[in-house]
C-alpha cells in the first residue's frame, strides 16, 4: 500500500511530464476506438441489411439447393419437420418460404426480380417488413397481391394499386404467369434487395409456381444471433444430412464475408500504423522521463533504496499513468461513439453513389460494444508496459556515481 501511495505521489511531482505521457496514451485509445467502432459498425450494418432483411441467420434447405437454386430442389415442410426444428434450443420460429426468380413486367418495362413467398406474420418477426413499407399496406395471410421493393417499383414505374405482371418457370418446368396487384412499396437497406425483391403470401406464390405444399427453405428466427453456429450444429444432428442442409448466414453470403474480411484486413493495417506511431510517441515520452530522472534514481539508491524496489515503483508509476490515459481516452471516445451509434452518418453525393454501386447502403453507423473497449484498452496497456521495460533496464544498469554526476 505504501508503494502505491509513493508511486501516486511521484507521478504528480512533475505534472507536465505525467500529463504528456497520459496524453499520448489518451490519443491512442481515443483514435483506436473511433476508427474501429466506425469500421465494425459498417460491417454490422452490411450484415444486418442482408441477414435481417432477407436470409436470416440460419436456413434449412433440401440437400444441394444452395448450389442449384431450382424449384425442383424444393421440399415439403410437413408438421413433423417443423416441430423437430422449432424444438431445437435457440430456435424461436421457423419461417417457410418459397423463392424463385421471375421476369417482372409493367407496360413496356421489364426487370428480373426475386419472388419470395412467405407467411407475412411470421416473416415480419425476422425482417420487420411491415415497418419498412413506405406506401400501401402489409399483406394478410390469404392476400393475392404483392409487396414490391422501392427500387424495383421505380424501375417498373409502378405504385400502390397497379398490376405487377410476373413470368417465370414453375415446379417441374410448369409455366408460371400471373398478374398481382401491388399492395405496398417496401424500402430495404440493401441496395441489391431494394432493386429486385417481390414479397407474396406463401399460398399465392405456391399457386403461381404450381408448387402446392412445397418450400425452398425454412428461415429461422433465433433467440441469440451470436449462437447461430452452435444452433446450426444442433440442427445438423437431428436432421437427415442426405435430405437437408443447414447453413448459417456466413455460409450463404460468402461474397459479403469475403468483402468484410478484405476491408477488415486493410483496416487492421491502418490501425497497426496508428498504434506504431502512438507507441513510439509513448516510448519517446517514457524514455525522456527516464533520462530526466536518472540523477533522482541515483540519489534514492545512494540513500539505500533497493534497485528492485525502485524498479517496482517506476513500473507502478507507468501503470498508473497508463490507466489514467486509458480511462480518459475511453471517456472521451464514448460520447462520440454513442452519438454516431444512435445517429449514423448518412453519406451523400459521390460517396453515397459509390457505396450503392457496391451494393451497400450509404450509411455509416458506429458500433458500441464493451468488448471492443476492453480489447483496445488491453493492447494500449500492454504496449505501455513494454515501453516501461526501458526505465527498468536503466535502473538495472544504474551506476550511482555516474548518475549523481549527471
């Protein structure tokens, strides 16, 4: 306890030196948290735009469907199968879907679209599609109309109440053709989905594709998305692997995962450069502090203080300054991170156009995650303690006579 008290008094004997060191550590923590929060928040937004608007975190398909998305690889989701899936721990709701592609037409305009037939009430638990309706109304259980994505509606020149004509190929090569009144216009966060999605009730979609009783997937609402891989593992144990495949979102969206990994690698390099610059600043400050205190070290050793005790005191001083800098850095970054987490930056102009072209919503939210704080605090603390090895090395090689003459 006395050693802690001595170290605390020592660091405030020279306030300018202490504040300079703490400022270097503050800069490292503050900038690292801001940069990483912005980067991870963007990744989280990309994933949620696709996963929570469309795929879900886990899907069950017929074996081979994901490699060949054909209605011929659909399956019958009977009551026994649905009950077996929903009894797995972590699964709160299986959503039966029938999906396929079609050519949408309105007058002389045509466009390829993705048609999704689903139970509107159940699907809303996953995608919250009702809250994304910009005009019109939500589908009811036996509705024969359709919800049309905002971008697709713009391209086709359709609005609520107009007729959407769909042409495609149904189950076992049957012709699929029909006209559906547009019940509502939906906005999706993902530009790709916003340009091509058509929602229908499961019954209407089955009739359109001549696929009675069939589904292409069971999209699962899970209690904890972070446990998706564990839940998928439990599902694989109870389902026949020759008949069904269970896939998590990162297996279904490989392009998104690769895009995130590529950008994350670049971000980590930039973060590494920041850390190198700041750590050199911290080391320069600590080494300057050590040189300035060399005579002080010589005096206390000459008066009988053991070098090991002196080294421990200096290490405690560095630790205290580090903790002060880290705490202030966290406190300084938190309001910024929280504000942009609650009020994401919405890009405009060329930057927004470029992001849309890459299929990304032009929004930059920040991620507020306590584990991120702990990780960067640990990195900065470890780096500072490594820098503290220099004064310990100086104390270990200290010659009292030469130190007193310095």
